[in-house]
C-alpha cells in the first residue's frame, strides 16, 4: 500500500527519492514526504505534503541537498490525509525520522504511555509512536535504538530510520510488510517495491520477516531483530526500468490490457509437454505419487486473486476431478477452519505480499498444511513461505486494477488442473484438447482486443448508469464477479454480480430500464438456461449487454468472443469486460491507474 524509498551514497539524494516515489505512485496514497541528511549536514531536513508526489516536489526548496535520505507515500490508516499525518515522522528533538508501512496494533497504548512521560505528538498516526520510541532509547548505536523500539510494538511494519547522530547509515526492518535492498556501486537503496529500484540497480536483497539491515554507502549487513547475523546474497531482478513505463499508452491499465497476449504466451512457454499431453511445472515439487494423495484443493486469495481462484477451482474439479473451492483469505484465517492433511492449499497473490493471504499461509504452515503459491513476483514473501508453487510471469503490473495478472493467473490454474488431471484420470485425448486450447489463447486475446473501438462505444452508452447487474452461470459466474469488481474499482459505478440461476430468488426485483445487466453467455451445455435468464430480464424491460460466443437475440448489444474449449472459455470471456470498465471510467473522467481509496498491494489487515 504505502511506499518507501531510501538512498545512501554520493549523489544528490532528493531527486533520486522523488523519482522513486513517482515509481511507487501506482500503489495508492494520499500524501508524501521526504527527509534528507549527509555527513556534512547539520541535522535532518524534511518536507511533507498532502496530495500527489508532484505537490511534494513543488514544496522542496532549491537548496535541499544531502546524500542520505528516506521518503514515503502514505495511504491513510490512522488519521486523515494531511501534511501533519504524512510520513516521515520526526522526534521532538528533530534527530530521528521514520517511514513506516503497516499498522502498529498497540499504538494507542504506547501513545498514552509516552504522553504520560511528557512526549508531545504532532500527528494522529501510529508511526509517530515508533519515532519517539527510537529517540528515547538509551542504546548507543542506531541499530540497538531501533531494536529497542521494535521490542515494544505489536503489529506489522516495513520501516526505514535515519538519525542525525548517525548520518552514515539507514536502518531498516521488516515484519509483514515488504522491504527490498538495492545494491549499487558505492551506494545503497531501499524500497518497499522493486519498481523504485530498477532504474538504478538490478541487484536486490529481500528481507524476511523478523529481519533488519544496516545500509552504508559502501556496504550492507543483515541480521535478525534479536541481533543474530544473517546471510543475504543479492539476486538479479528479471525486469528492467522500461518494463515500468507506459510504452506509448495513455494509462498503465490500457497498456497492461494490451500486453495480455504476450503475457499468456510467457506463462505457457516451456511448460507444455506434447509427448504426454500434459505440462511441466517444475516449481511444484509434487511427484505423481504425492499428487494422487490430494483429496481436496482449497484456494485462498483476496479481490481479483480470489476470483481467479474461483475459476481455478472449477478447472481443477472439471479436469482433475478433485473437489476444489476458493475462499477469501481474509475470512479463512479468522474462522478457525479445519486444516486437513489431505488438502492442498493454494495461496494466490499478484504481489506475493498481500497481508491477509500471507497470514493465512503462515497459519496453515503452523498447522502442518501443504501450501502452494501462485504469485507473480519472484522472491516475494508468499513465494518464500510456500512449500512450492507456480509463477504466473505476467510481468510488472503497475495499474492498481489488475488485468493481465488476473488472466495469467487463470491460465496458470489451467496448467495446474491439466497437470493434476493427467496424473489422475484425464485421458490423453482430453489432455491434447486442452493443450490445443491453451495454444489458441494469445491469438484469441488479440482478436478480442481488436474490438476495442466497438467496446468503447458500448461503454459510452452505459456510462450514465448508476448501477449495473452482472450475471453468469457456473463457469460464467466467476467471470461476472470479476467484471463487476473491475467496473466498481475503476469507474466507481455500483455493480453487483449474481448467479444467473438466482435471479428469480430476489435480484429480479431490481430489474428496470435504468439498471443494465451484463450477461455472460458461453456456448456450452448451459446455453439455453442462460438464454432463459435473458428472457426473464427482457420481460421486465431490462437492458442487456451479452458477452457470448454468438449474437444473442434477446440482448440489446452483444460482444462476441472467440470460442475455445469449454473449460478455458472463462479466461477469454472476461477480457472484453476489462475494456468495458476501462472505457466507462475514461468516459467519466476517472483517475484510471490510481482509483480513489485503493492500493495495489494491500500489506495491511
């Protein structure tokens, strides 16, 4: 959610930090700030501003020089967006500055104790508690001061700390919120996301929970919060800075929608085994004997990842004939679920850092469960915590609203379902049929995207709607749910998704000309059932937009999608609805890449 950037070296730090914050704008935020120092400077210098990074940049004075600094984009949790609540937060003596991602659960208790001891708070944030705790530590070095403070706090954090008395270092720590070190030539970087680093270095170290690091211009060291040294070897980032640019598109969302054919090709590349009509998924570490012991599959994700899991569960049931279901990770981790040793648990997250999913993984591991990860970011927390898994290889996704990562995740689930199916009872002929369908996907995605001009016209027709209904049956229902979420996220139009079979059990009361319905109508064995639902809506003067494999007589408009295998059709049916959401938002003048109140990587509870 929030973004952290830090630098120590020889270069002028303010431009580097501002550039890093701009790279992190996609994460969602409402204020920003920067603090700098240097071995030659007298103390810390800080500037903060409510609003965008450009508002912060406009406030930075010309003579704002230093070689060490930390900066932050804040997404409000404790306290409204304001200059005062923006990070960094400084201690009363102006010697300590802290930036923080996460939430301190016992902040109110610690604040009350500090106030009783005479500390004056300038903000409503939980982070300022940390700042004062560091400042009040009697330890003689910065590492121990930070460690003393962390011993007192409960909750999640990714932090970076600078101190006027220790201008040669930045101390960072992680517990549940990402911290990545960037290793340069006589300079070091830190960030909450690789996107802020790749224009300067591709050598990175990702901290684990309970780990700290000290950065100096020519060196770094890592250790636990208890002080034990750890071994950290830099790895090379797969993507370059250009991967995070718009590439000639007006928005990242538009760019990423149009990258989907290539992205799907990447997730398939090198994984198809024509000889045995199956796929190779090297990261699974699951041999045939172990695979046959799986009696159930439980998929856990949040938001779009949860919807991808709903599609994945259906594929696994259809192709592998293993009972499977999906559940929001945020609910699963609190309902004291029965953890079954014969169940394969699959954690899904685009960033690999989604806190609710990560916490569910950690709870499952504590109870001895077998957990696989399906993530996009190599080396992310969920990837490291899982026993094994599959990378979806969508490439960097910058827009808050997920598109290509959702599609690649559904394709990854198709690969997993085929893999499990061929180990069990799926025939060679059916395996070959699914592989042929998978190979068709990139060209079919391209064909759908070539309809953009027509979909734009349809979006403009529906942009005045105050609410929309999305319906689908069986395979079409998860598609309807994801399409409904996309429209809500990016256009702010209220939308609901229902199984088409449930219309007559309540939602039909809402149908009227002012409430358009988007119907997912695949050409499968439920085609006539879906057409009956369109009849019900039309009989009540409802407007219908159908997404189907052929024109639908009862629909006012139809977006025709290429037909694939029945099991793979959901992968394609959602893509035109991404464009529908995009162009609806465009017609309404929304901030498409940074929807209000939302963040890309949700690393708080």
